[in-house]
């Protein structure tokens, strides 16, 4: 079985097929109806009339949002496979413009819910259909004092398509066309990235230097992208914060549906335990007899690791069997993803690097993207992304608003899935080399989450502050990244990746900032869940499903309190999870 490719013809045949135009024509008709309904909102004051009107408005919003969601998912997926797909770029732009138009039109509803008297909100939410929005409405009302006038909010939405999202699109375009030269051979960025896990250190170094050279040639462009994105956010925060200026992290916490106290506790515990990440790297360096451990060694495979590459079918079987050992339906789901053509893993030209999971709004189908070349890292990445997809699948019958969960909780399902696969691999083998390879992956994960993520977090905090003072040039960005990595990695690296701000696409995501700590949150939270699994036994699969199903309709604090009876604002939960990290690092130290 070769690595599969997506089968998306039932969504659209091509980005410019007649069905696309027909859908956008229908969306424009629905927007006209929506506009007429919104004109009635200021004149409607009685509760029954408002309930009827708000239900009708929501129905129109849902119809258009399905198209926005589907068109952008389809276009982005096409561009991930081929960054030079011009028709997909056009469709992505059309979807973004439609999204902005919908958001502009819907602003009166957003402002209504944000500013309505509490008694009126309670009365309206007695309606069963409107009650589906209760959590999101309550969540948004926390930022009542950050709302601008209707005209200003609509202007922001309109300008954001070219004034903000365009910068993220530019970065994605760069990723698609970048061609690093590795040992004299030009290749796509995804192929070069995979070579960073090559067993030959010289080959890894060549790949890393090739990637560095490619990004160095574009560093001024990426610097402009980061400045534009962060400048936009800073100015928007200043305009919103006339009465109460929110810190960038407060905004991020609101987007992540966690409290600032939770984030502060999480990062403090990570900082207090960064020695675990450093121990993992030192063990890895010692095992490889490397005295000058470098960035290109961070994802090196274990010495004497099984050299045979996995076929995609072998990898899928390993993942599906591991999932099935926990929850048979989860295992069957993994196989279904491949059978239905919902995974795209075949290497291709102009392919973007990295991996992700996404989904269509209707029909509610997940999709997974990665570049599979048979390595153990590829296996774990497949498990990670299928964990995301399982999360989406569990929510498929919920309203669209409840299928949109925060990044903190999104990374929980993916990392829990990784843990299932690693434990299944450990349990299935007495072979010391295989056990060492699995322990190696655990150590690699510990180093990444306890060192790399905090370094990214520190860098972004510094960038946000520096951008308030003016433009931050490429040389300054390099120095800021070096400083952040020094703080976290210490002397475990012989040199630092000063261009990481360019090569790591998370910094150029326009929708939200600080897309770094959600991975740490998910890592430690998934370990906490895994501890619950070990204590609860076979019954935990149902509890786990229930927890994931609630992720789009309550805060992280309330979710954990409801399902686990724990307060994640306090250090105890995170410390228990970090105890499992310490055990993993000790296992690595013993085995190497």
C-alpha cells in the first residue's frame, strides 16, 4: 500500500469547477436574506420576536459558514499538496473574502449578544436552539469593554482580508515554492525537513544547512510578515483597550479558553522542570557520541534503531491496533480514514512541510496531511494527526459553533494518541533496540515540549513587546531567537537556530498569536489523562470521549473540573504529569 492521497472529488472536482460558482452564488443570495434579517434586529425588542429573529439569522449564518469552511479547507489542502496551484489560491482568496463579508454582516449580532442586559440574555437562552450558543456568548461577554462601534468592527473585518490574512498567505506561498539545496540536489521543503531525521549525521547537517540557506534568502520577507502581523495585533489591542488595555497574553488566553492563572502556572512548572529536557538531550548526545550536539541532531533517530523503513500499511496497522487496544471504534476509525481517502501522505513536488489535521463542515469529514517516508517519526506523526481527526469525528454531529474547539484542547487528543501508540509499541517488543527507539521518541518529545516550546513562547513575548517600539529587523529577530533558545536549551546545544522564527510557520499564523504553549498544555494534559486511564482501566474510553465532546462548549478549567475533578490553575495537576516526563527521561537514560 503506497502512501495515500486525498479523494476530494465529492467536495469539488477542481477549485474552479461550476459547483464552486454555484455555491458562491447561493451564498450571495443567503447573504442578501441575512442582511434583511439584520435590519430588523434594532427594531425587535420583545423576547419572542428576538428568539425567532435570532434563530433565522443563525440559520443563514450556518449555511454561509459551511461554504466558507469547505472552500477554504479544500483550497488550503490543494495548496498543501502543490503550493503552485494558482486555481486553489484564487479559491482560497474567494473564501477569505466571503468569510470577511459574513463576519462584517454578523457584527450586529455579535455586538447584540455582547452588550445585551443580562436578564435579556438569560431569557433568550431559554430557547433550546439558542442555548447551543450559551457558552460562546458567555465567553465573548468577558470582553464587553473591548468592543468598538459597529462601523469600526465591520471595517476591521473588511480590511483584515488583505491587511492581515494576506501576510499569512504570503508565508504559505513561500513555503510552497522554497527549494532547499541538499548535497547539490534541489528539493521541496517537506522532503528536506524529513531528512532532519536521517540516521547519517552528515546528511542531517546538509539538510539543515540547505534549509537555513533557503530561509536566509527570504529572511527580510519573513521579517516583514512578522512585523505586519504583530503590528496589526498591537494596534488593534490599542484601539480596543481605551478603557482596559489587555496584554497580548490575555488576548491569547481568551482565544485559548483558559485563564491567565492557568497559563502562568503551566509555564512556571515547565520552567522549573526544564532540566528534564536538558537531561534528555544530553542522553541523546551521549548515546550518539556527539560532543557538539547541534540543531540538526534534535530529531536524529536512536543509534542502532531499526533501519528498515515502514510501509504506510504497516504504520497504519500499528496505529490502528494501538488505538483499538484503548477503544475499538477509535481503531476502526483510523482504518476508515485511509480507506475513504481522507489521508494524504504521498511525497509530491512543491509540497508544504509539516503535518496537520483539518475537516470539512459538510459532509463532516476529517482530513490528515503529512509526508510519509517510512520513518519512526512519520509513524508518530500519523498517530498524532489521527488523534486530531478522531477528536473532530466525535464532534461531527454537533452544531458548527461547538465543533470549533481551542488549540489548547486540540493538542490534547493528538498527544494522547501518540502516547497510545508508543505504549503499544513498548508492550509488543522485548527487543532492546526497539525499546530504545521508543524511549528515544519519549525523550525527544520531552526536550521539544520543555525546551523548544518555552523558547518559542519567550521569543514571541519579546517580539510583541519590541514591535510596540517599532519595526523589528531580521538581524534583531535572529538575536532575539538566539537569546530565547539560550535561556531554555542552555549549553546542551553547540549552536542555536537563529532563523527559527522564519522556518517555524506558527509565528506567521494570522488567526491567533502564541501558538506554542497549546502544545505544552496538550502534552502535559494528555499525560494527566493517561494517568487517569491507567487508574480507571477499560472504562476510561467512554469518559475520554465525553471529555473530548465537551471541548467546544466549556473552558479548559471547567472541562477538567467536570470530568476529572481537578483544578488546573494549581501546580499539582501539572506536577503529576511532569512526574511521568521524569520517568520517561530516566528510562531513556537507562536504555542508552
